[in-house]
C-alpha cells in the first residue's frame, strides 16, 4: 500500500524536538551542579 502526498503530510510521528533535548540537557547539567556543590563546597573569594 502506497500513500499519496496528502496522506504523507498528515502523518504525525513521535520524534523528539530540539526543545525537549535542550530541556533534558539543562536539567542534567543543573543536577550535576547541585551534586557537585553539595559534595565539594567552595568558598567565594
């Protein structure tokens, strides 16, 4: 079964957007910073 052009344009996939990847990356970096600050606290100069 082949889909025509209109049917192909109506398909919605489960792709991950750049915004979601950025949000996940920012969350990971934030958690690493919190853990690093808790484990190895440094004084301000």
